[in-house]
C-alpha cells in the first residue's frame, strides 16, 4: 500500500531552542526552527487545475538537491544524519557531528524503485534530536550538457573549521561518477569565502545550489550571501553579493526594533526558459513576510530582481510550459511547517500549485510536467512526492445525458404522450453513483 503524503496536520514540528538567527543556510544551519516566515507571494491565485500528491519514497535522510537525469529518472542527494564525530559548532550555534551517512539516490520511474547508488558520503548533523537531526552534506546535484553529474557539499560554519570537520569535501563542488562510485573534488567554494569574504560579514560558507553552463559552474553560497562562478580550471570568482535588506519586523515573542536588517541567503537556481539564470533567496531573520525575491542573471549584465513578495524560497525549477516553479520551505512564521509550490510566469504572474507540504527542501519538474518534491526534509523521515494535476471530468457524462434525453424523446413519440413517456422513464434504473477517489488533492489555495 502506498503511504499517504505527509501533510502539515500530520507533522507538527515544535520550535526548538538554540537555533541561529543569522540565516546562514538550511534548517539548523541557517533556518533553524525560526525559518518559516509568512505569506505566499502577494496576489498569488489558485491554479485552475488542482494537484494530487503521491508518495514515491519514504525514509530519506535529510533530502536536499533533486534533479532529472537525461533518461528521465530522478537523482536525489541525501545530506545524511551525521554521526559520532568529530564535532563542531556551526554558525547557527548548534553542535554538528560527523560521519559518512550521506548518499546519492536514484529513483527509476519505470520500476518505481529507489536505490542509493552512492553511499558513505560526508555528513554533519545535530545529534541531540534523534527525530530531527538537521544536517548538511551533499547539498545539490546538476547535470551538464553532456550528461555528467556534478554536486556541491554544504557546510554552514566558518570555513576555516573544515580541516577539523571530518572531510575536506565540505564546501566544494565535485564530479560524480555513479558507475565507478567515485567523487572528484573540484572548486573550493568555502575557500573563496575564507579568503575573500565578499559580503564583509562574519566568515560563513554554506554552498547550497549549483548550475552547470558550458565549462562554468555557478554556485549560491547561502552562508556568504553570494553567487560565485567556478571555471574549467576550478578557479572561483565573484558574480554577485546579495546585500542585507531592512525589513519590517513581524510579530515575534521577543522585542525587536520595528525594522531589522535581514541577510539575503540565496538558495536555489535554475536556467529559465529564456536562457537566463534565476536565483531564489530565503531571506534571513526575522523572516519578514514577503521579503524573499527571485533574481535574474543573463550572464552579461548585473544580477537584477525579477519578482518579489515571497517567503522562505528554497528552490526553483523550470517547467516544460515555459514557467518557473518555486518552492517555499514554509508559509507561516511560527505556525506548522507548511510549505508550497508556486508557479511563476515570465510575465510575473504567480499561481499556487500545491500548498500542503511539510518543510520541503528540493524541487524538480519532469518533461511531462510532473512536479517532484523532496518533502519533510529536516530529518531522517523525508519523502519524495510526485505532484500531478487532478484529471478534469471528461465529456462522457454529458454525452450520457444527451443520449438519455434523445431516448426519452423517441419514447414519448412512440407511446403517444408525455405521461406515457414519464411512466416509462420512471421504471428505468438510475445510473450508478460515481466512485470517490482516495488520493489527497489540494485546490491550489
């Protein structure tokens, strides 16, 4: 029996103390239990077609990056659950402990089988919460135009701590060979933060997402608030610094000034239908509603703001319909950990696609329009979901009404009067009732 997708009502994640407020990355590293600000994009409308969620995989350990392979199958990174150590204090203030519990997973769409194709990858995670060992490890995956798989490892702390963290792979991009079961380290993104510190804030590096374009690899560093480029020689250069923004402080259970400087915290990336690079931002503490934006980079001119009014954007994907799909990690600041998928047109229109997710962390859209989500991504009970439109009623019911009406007219003529026709119709059995489906669906807001 296929398990039901986890919903907000089925997963009440309590707020936990001790999490950072500076916004250096994902979950315990940057979001902590505070991450969850606000509202959907202003003016977001429900999509015309409701979507249904189907659970494909359960038991994922801190699922993160999700991408579509050239053959149409799904490739997923699991950051893992950490382990016995060594341990370090992350930028959030949490103590993270190391072990090789990360993985790259493959979901075969033809067999519906999920397998971990590459295991024993570096992982750092909080060990004080067995159910929610929020952690970091292999943060994202991307294919280049030749079908080669690449990844990037997060970190979420001062990059000078990496030598003592258990693995030199943290903070680096890697080439991944699933056939050989090997990783090759490439560009040192965290090292760039350590030596350059582009935003001028405290040293913190948490490489979050990557996109490969030709010989260049673009990486968002959510800890360093930057977008960087690694060339074919693995030399890292700065593309953009995302500055702090003064935001209106939302209602909080502790006093703060009316306005507060929020770090940008860039997160997901994708190449859009127009060939430009689109970047999402989480927007750091105090996670003001509507303070997260989508940025656009055409690889020539400076990065510009493309759309705004979102909250806690964590990933983005391009669809086959020339639209962008956005993933909000949470829609409510101190409420349940509910997230959503939004559809953003290049004309700026926004529609809610699905709004009953639980702390989602990864997003991909298939060539057939199926939306895949890594759900419940802040612990060891994550799941992979497929979102598909609920089929619209077909023309057959209306056709059946027309046929019945025509038969009634013929019957009336044959019997010679209206009363005789009514009597004949009254003796005909009623059509069976329509069966109700068991899948959970959302009307899209």
